[in-house]
C-alpha cells in the first residue's frame, strides 16, 4: 500500500499553466495521473515508469502536459501548459499498476490519492 497526496490544483484562465505534485510514501515502479469530471468515467492523462524516459500521454494532452519524476525522489509532477476549459476536472494520482496490464485503464491501478481540483475558465 502506497499513500499518495496531490497538491497544486486551482483555477486558471485558458492558456495558463499549473503544476500538480503527487507525494508518495515510497518510490514505486510506476505512477500516473487520471482525471474525472462529474458523471464521467475516470480518464487517463499520463504515466511514467521506473526509467525517466518511460512516459505515456493521452492524445488529448500530448504536447501540452509533461509528467516527470526526478531520480531518487518519490514525488511525481504533472506540468500542464496551454490549459483548455475541457481540462477542467478532479485530477488523481495513481501508483502500482497491475503487472502486464493496460496502464491507461483506471481499474488496473492499486493506489490512489484524494484528488485535486483543476478549473480552467474561458
């Protein structure tokens, strides 16, 4: 079991930037960010593996968001640039994907943070 704590959410105008942080109680093999709007399914945003170059992004955020995890740290970051109103959601940090599973599916992750709200206005 890994405890995850997100921070950095807030309100921003379209075109602005935010950086989310997720502090983990210990370093894990992989970590990810998901987001969820009211009444909708939890949606994959980005993931990072053990190696710094192992990153994955949803098509909707590619070239705008960057996931990172400095070496020897247990915190993962999500830098969000050129934010759009459709990025508005509660953003969740996840850790410990199931072996050989599709990490883009929320049900395959074992540990979750409490979520942080991101609101992007026009």
